[in-house]
């Protein structure tokens, strides 16, 4: 049985989110786990994690919001990221185009065939 299993609280020790608290949400294989919490939900190498002795009672693949609630129950610090605002497209005013001049095409007169 591995020390790192679903619900294990860890510290991230490498990468952009080093020093932040995370929780193992799912195990992929012997080297990689899916983490979430105060970090982005992503696959992480076990060598980049420092496990703690805290184990949360959560289900495999729990949603981020439910995980944050479980972390609050255990009195763990939860950092909530700001949601990005959606950009609203501004429609450009359509300029009225002048009607194009009609070009007259000369029709060639066809010669009637004599019978």
C-alpha cells in the first residue's frame, strides 16, 4: 500500500505552485497522481509532492468545490482563485455600402440558320 492515496494532503515542492497545499484526487499509475486544492487540477509526478499525515475522507474524482468544502471542514487554508470574466464581443457598426453600378453585358446576336 502506497503512502500516497486518494485524499492524502500534500505540499507541492516543485514547479510554479511550489509550497502550496494540494490533495490527491485520483491515482493514475505508480508515478503520477491527479491533484487539486490550492493548485490547478492536473497530473503531478509523485517526486514533486511532499505528503503530510492528514488524510481527507473524499471520493475518487471529487469536484473542486466539494474538495474545498472538505478542506474547510478539516480547517485547512483554502485559496479560492478568481474566475476570469468573459470578454464581450462588441459588434462593429456596419457601414452602408453604396449600391454597385450594374454593368450591362452586350449580348451577341445569334445568326439564324437558313433552312
